[in-house]
C-alpha cells in the first residue's frame, strides 16, 4: 500500500505529457492575449470606445480560458496532495530499522544480477534515508519506489595467471559521496579519469563518485594490484562482470570500455544493464554497448574487437605487451 501511495504522489508519464500540452496551450493563449492587450492600449489612445470594449471582452475571455485549461489538471494535483500527506503520515509513524554488523554479512556476496540488486534494496529497506541515501528520500524510512542514484555490482575472478590473495572480488556501490556500499579510501590513486557529463535530469557534474567508477577503481587497486596511473597488469587474466541498474553514462562508458582495457589488457569484461542481454568487451577490443558510450552501435550490439588492437606491437606501444604463451597461458585470443 505504501508503494502505491508513493507512486500516486507523483505524476505518471502520461500525466506529465498532458501537463506539457497544457503549458503549450497556455503559452499560445497568453501570446494571443498579449497581442490583444497591445491593440486595447492603441484603441484607448485613439478614443475608440467600442473597440476598447470588444478587446477587453476578448482579453477577459482568454484569461478565463487559461484558468480552465489549468483546472483540467486539478484532479491529478488533488490526488498527489492527498497521497503525499498519507505517505508523510506513514513515515512519521514508522520507526526506521537499525542495521547491525551481523546483518551486513548478508551483503558480502551479492550476485551481479537483478536479484542481487533487489537483495541490496531489501537490506536497506526501512533504514534511515538520511544515513543511507539513495538520492530520493532524505529522511525517514527507505521505500525505494523511485531510486535516483545508480546501483552497480561487480564480481571478478583472478584467472589462471600468477598472484596471491583472494580468488574473487565482489562488491556493490551506490553512486554519490557518502552513499551505501563500497567507498574509495582517501589516498586511492587516480587510476582512471572521470569527466563531467549530464545525468537523466540534465544536471552536469564530475562522475568520479559514480558506482561503476568506484567499483572498477577498487577492483584494480585492491584486487589486481594496480599501483597508480599508467600501471598495467598483464598478469591479471580473469573475468570481470559489471551489472548496472542504469545505462552507463559517457564517463563510465569510457572508463569501463576504453581505460580499463588498457590497465588490465588480458581480462575479459562483461557489462550487463538491468539484466538485458550481456555485452562482452574483451579489453583488446571495443567497450560495452551503452547508449552514447564507446563501442556502442545503433542496434545496441558491440562491434568485434578490431584486429589492430590484438596486434602485439600495439599492445607493446601501450605498455601492455606480453610474450607468447604469457602469464595467461597463451596470450590473447
């Protein structure tokens, strides 16, 4: 019931479209009204009494028409207001759920799938939105009918190459500073370069705190042993699966599809957006198929890795050359 109330407290897509049409109609009527007002002033200056009366009646009629057009949305506004009041009443009467260290163990191995995403939301459901922000509610219990910030999950295996430490890296992150999930420690080297680009609402900002950016940075620094910018690990031969609730922005698409392959040239990267068909991006080739991102085609598929990118001379020029039958047991396919 609370989920339905939250949905009813906002305009639906068709209702937003109707509001747009209403505004267009009101703007057109206002423009015509302005022309009549100018004519009315000229009639007053010329002492044309009948013309003044006629123009005045038409101006008033247009004002009434604008009022009637705006009233057409009154039932939607009333519904939104009533639903918002009930949601607020519910939130005030509902105690937030406290998280415990024991409960946090539930998220130590989240599958990079839609089910894993739902597992994250279930874990934070009814927790304090002020403390665990997902970008929409900023106080009271979380409900997750509308999640503004992106959520991403990454799982990687080390592969057959040499190297110590755990065999698997698993983590999830939420976009933004001081957000739930993985955060980069102060002093983490700037392995990748983020750019500023617009989000779905048109706001432009640097994407250095996006979920995908944080995950691949932590993967390289904590798991693959990348020491800093320009460091290349040809001994990392594992599979990297990145699941993202939302399509990757231009910045993250470049990081995952172009910059990451240069750092881990023998890894195999797969990007899945909200459980759509996975797009594999071998690091010697093109990036993941994301709208506006590197490697994207009009049909949503990923172009095959170009042969020049597989040439050992190109890898050597990039500082990533490996001998035949190298650390990954046979080099790149």
